[in-house]
């Protein structure tokens, strides 16, 4: 199983970023997928999840209305569109095969700062 996140960076408050997670080594289309994050000095926090066909999505209250999860099963890729970013969104973002993120990628750093 290989999960590789990309798309993080430094952005000003109110800005946007689109994270990607390219996957291999498993049947992506058969797995519900997750985004989790870890802020400095804190534990892992579930952010969002998406059903196998993309038809069902869930979000943490803290990101609802600002973040959008999506997937492309043909490309084995998971996405997270993040809009109206806040300083509290600063974290390392991981894509994962479960809410506990026992299997996750190396992460991509998102820093929201002016």
C-alpha cells in the first residue's frame, strides 16, 4: 500500500489549497477514504471521509462548508479542496484508509499564516 500526499504549502488566511493523494498497491475504488490532520503538538484529527463511489461524504464540523473531499477512481487519487483557510487549519494532512489513520501517507504540510 502506498499513499502519497501533495499540494500543501504556505497560504494566507482566507486562501485556498487543493491536496492530492495518489495511491497504489490496493484496490482504491473499493475503499472508503479519509483525510486526517495533525496540528503542532496535537493528536490526529479526522477531517473528512468519502464513500467508494464518491456519493457520500462527511466532514468534521470545523471544516464543514469550507473543505470538499472528492476522488477519481480511474486515477486512484483522492483530493481535498480547502477554501477559506484559517490559522487553525495549520497541520500536516494525511490521506488514510481508516479514521484511525493506521495506514496513511507521509503527509503534506499546510501552513496558514499572514
